[in-house]
């Protein structure tokens, strides 16, 4: 077999093959290849080592990458787990807050007895509620009156808290240590341990909580404007008369008219008539869901911007409300914690006390969503005094009086009920109220027309050698020309004589005349009469004597109700009363009643005197105050107007009791009657919604939680009065807080402009608004005293149903934390089994 030369390559060493059978050799023919192959052998050995190192390194890198990836997965898994745990902690805290809100809702025990306080004020009975604004103590230190104590374990540590700067993430925390729940960098809460839960690793959960009342703020969707010259925007009948436009004064770009129009157009959207306030009220203010038509009220995005952090304007999030008015709800970026220990600037933004009013922040006093309900301490709907039937009114008034009045309250409750019905109805039928279960006799109301016995006249003439000639006259007076007598045959005069005899004379010809004279005349004893404004009953057989009783009676369901009465004075020879005269010009004598406006009901009679003023104004003016006595026969505009009612039988005023307002009126300054405002209302959702049981009302202001500047936007409330309301609430009243809106009548100050009774302190008649019946010539009476309260009584409350909760939770003392803001609505909670509605639950934006 021939030789074969094998050409080796650089990848293989030279090889000699031997054929065992033939012993044939295969060798390398060219030595160059051998040399080359030898070199290759050395190089190939080093490459293998490098390859091994590279492979090992690669494996190490892969191992490290795997470990890092595993670590990252572990960290991510841990972060997800912690975030879930934080979310669960937030849910737990919200559940606890909701439990407190439900328990705080007015309701009764199994026996029908109220078991919760009626009002919402940050105190020991409402420990979960925090003050909206801080105050300064006697040393000018910034303080909170009260911070939230949801778990009821802070005790005194929740009151009068000194304010300091707090870091966004506090290195060390612990139970009761200072905290910043809302995230503005200022102490506003304390850390508490959240019971019942721990993290997955067994660490405790801590929380800082701050709950504020949305009814302490102005509702930008319901408030509009106060115009002292326009009744619809000044009478306090609707939320539109709350002066939201008062926040627009910083807008120097737009005129007042333009600012007014911007508010209306922003909320009206594409509706054809943005200036139609009644239409807006019906479709937005009294609509609890999506507004009808094409209205565009401010929404939850605006609310979250306003509520973001108490004093931080977060400019990365822009809402529509910031475009409404210049320098109102917008402003520069602001983080209080950057101020260090100097808190004046923060305080002036949180409290209207700086000499520069531009510093005060309007965002924390504005909201798009607040509600309260017209409910009683028992959780039932308040009674509308304009529409409630007699029995319901009686039961409700009796319940309210029983809270403060010892003994039997059936009779006063029945009398108030009868007077209230006659005041509000449009007829002239006197109400007869009789409850056979409690009252032994009927109770009668007070109704138009008002008619009084105003003058009694006699003339006895005996000329020489002639018989005695006698003339008698009784004058009736109707002071209010608009009063009509729809049933004239219901009126009679009854004269009871001392000998037991009596006369009854029909009285039925008033018409529109002010006076009516019933007389028996003799031409020989003439009586002069002014015929300008009088109806005359000629030659009626009217006879009376000294000691006779003259009664004006009105038929009420067949019963002759005495509505007025006078006893004829006995004969007086010194004056000539009931004494014959031989001079016809000196024989006439009379007794006159003071009939100046608002004094008739007091029955002020002059002693007998010569002459008379039949058919005209009397000349007698009695002592003492005026006492307005005229049923309006119209519905109440505000619930505070019930102070115009008599609480006694009006027909007995003037001779059976002291005839002044303190002893006759439903005196709203008397604490006995202030509880009525827990049970009675005028503002009623049933007037605007199809559900007669609806109780929710948007936009009212809680006088227990609102700052003075918010209260000053109520109609007719001056800044001085608003500050007095807050001072009385927080520092004067014991215990603090208003139990009912009626307690506003206790807000009295030395300065009339700062007092609730301002219009009764000036010795002038109120001749325009806020009096809805101005120029009545009753100076400084209860109507003027109560008029400010009356105008705001529909718009204020002592309760709330929508709250904002700032919640900060942390895992362990130094673990991760989370901030959220929650808006909670309990307005549909009626029983302990009902749930609070979470309107929004949103992470708080990072201010950095």
C-alpha cells in the first residue's frame, strides 16, 4: 500500500498511523508542519485555561445576577406585601372611624330614649372630631383646641395641643407622640396603636388621624351671594343667601359683576339661563345625585384639591375651581415645614388674625360637599311647622318642652300648637285644640281679624222739670285694615249687669272701616261721632251701668269665645261719670283704651273723663312696652320666626297675666324654649324632592365647628358677631358647644354690632330688611331682638354628616408609611346597622 502523507491542520497535532496488518507507517513528510504543530500544542493548552476561567466567571456573574434578581423579587414581593398591609391598615382605621360616626348618629334605645348627644362639637362626647382651625393662647402660642381621639385613649392629651413643626417621615414614633396626619408639616394629631392588627412579620401598626367637619366650610356649590337690598338674597330662606361671593374680593382682574357672573357661569355649564337662581337650586342644590339639565357644579376633583393637605397648595394638580377667581383658591407652592420653628406665616394662613387679610387661606374653608339632616335627637325627621298637622305638632312641642320644663307640659304645648296653626294658616277660623287624654278643656288659638273694645261712652242729661235722657255707646276698633271678617254673624257684644241680667248685640258690619260704634242715643243727650272711618249701629238697645262687664265674643264652633272684655267703672261724682247733668255740653263722659299700634292687646284703659272720641283715634297713651299681636296668616320664612308666637291664651293677655313679651311670647332667649329647634324646621327637602321622608340638606353651616370668617358669610352676621359666636361657643359657654341653634340667642356682647340682638339696641324702628315686615313702629321689641337669628335659622345647624379624615399609617416604629385622605358621608345612616359611605379615598400627593 503506498504511503499517504496526512497534511495536519493547525488544530490537530501530527499523528502517525500504523496499519497493524501490513505494518505500514504513516509519518509526517514535512518538518515544517511538525514545528508548527509543536507551537500549537503550547498555545492550545493556555486557551483551555482561559476558557475555563471565562466559563467560571460567567457562571459567577450568572449566579450573582440570579441572586440579585431573586433579591429584587424578594424586595418587590416585600414591598407589595407592605403596601397591602398599609392599605389594610387604612381600611381598618376607616372602619373604626365609620363605627364612631354611626354610633354618633341620633337614635334611641329600646325604650325610645335618645342615647347620643345631638350636636357635633370637638369635645369629650365627640372625641373623634378635630378643630378645623388653631388658636393662640394667652402667651401667643399656637394651639389646637382639640385633636381627633378615634380610639378614645388620649384623654387630656387631645386638648389644647401646642403646635410645632413635624418632619414628613418622623424617625421615631410611639403611642401619644406628636404626629402630622394631614401632611402639611405641622403637628395636628398623635400617634396611636391600631389594635387588632399587625404586619405579616408581627410588627404593630400605628396611625395618626385628623377628622374635620365639612359643614365648618362654605359649600361652593350651594352658596351664592348676600344682597341686603334684595329679599330673596337676604331673607335667609335658602342656602343661596350665604355669601360665597365674599371670597372673591382678592380678584383684582375682574369687576364685581364679572366675578358674580363667573361663579354663575362656572356652575351653570350649558344651561340656557345661568342667572336663574331658583332653577339652579332645584336642579343642583336639591338634587342629591347627578345634576339635572346641563349644570356643571364643582366636583370631586375640586374637592380633592381643596382637601389635599391642610396648608399645602400642590400646584402639580390643577382643578377647575382654581380658575374661578384670582387669588382665591390658587396660590404659590407652600410647604409649612420649610419655615422651621417659625409658625406665624402658617398660623395666619390657618386663622384669620393677621393684619394682612390676604394671608388667610380660603381653600381649607371651602368644600364641594357638605350635608346635615333635619333630624331630632331620636333620629326622626324634624317637623315642618308650615305643613305639620295639629296632633304631630302638639306631640313634638310637648317632647321639646319636656326636656327642660318640669311637670306637666301638655297645656303649654297645646296652647303653642293652637297659636302656631292660627299664625301660619290663611283663614280666619280660630283653632280649637282639645286632647281628651290630657286636657280638661279646649284650648283656643289666636286668629285674624283683631278687634278690640276701644271706648265706652255715656251721656246723662236732666234738664229742669224734665225726665232723665240717657245715651250709651260702645266703640270697637280694628287696627289692621287688611283684616277681613269672613263670618260677620259670628261676632257679638254681651253686656253682663250686676243684677244678673244681660244683653246680646250682634256685631256684623265692619267691612274695611277701622271703627264701629254701637249706640243707643237720645236726641236730648247727643253724642258726637266722627263719621269718616266708622260704621254706626243706630238705636240699638245698649244699656250698661257701673260695674257691668262688656264682652266681645266670637263664635268658635258654637262656643262664644270672649276675645276682649272691659269692666265699666263705677259712678264717680267728682268727674261726672254716670252722673246726670243739666248741661248737655257737659254730660258726655267716656273711658278710652290705648289703641296706639301694638298696645291694644294689653288692655290699657284710662279712667273716666269728660268728652269722647267716638269714631276716631283715642287720646290716651298708656305706659309700658308695645306688644305686637297680629297673626301673619302666612307661612314662616324661617324657623326662627316662631318667636312671634304667643305661648299663652292671647285673649287673656292684659288682665290675667303680666302683659309684656317676657310673659307672653315664645321667648327664644329662654333656654326652656330653645330645644324646640331640635324638633322643628322650616327648610324641608320635601318641598323640593318627591320623597316626603328625605332629611338631607346641602350647604348649611355648623355653628359648632365653623371659623368666624365662615360664620360672617351668613346673611346679616357681622365679623364682630361672628367672632362673638365663636368666643361664646369655645370659651364662655359651660360646657362648650351649642346644643341647639336656639342657643345663639345667648350670644350677647357689650358692643351692639357684635351681639345677636343688635337691632333691639339702637332705640330706632327697623324700617327695612332684615325685618320682613319693616316700619311697624314697634321699637326694640322681640321681633327686632330676634331678627338676625330668624334670618340665619334656616342656614345653620349644630350637626354634620360629611367629614374629611386625614390618615397616616405606619408599619412598626420605623417602617414604611402611607398617607391618604378619605371623605366620609353618614347622611344615610339611620340605624346602627347602616354603613358610612366613602365618597373618596385618595393617596395624599407628595409635596416635595
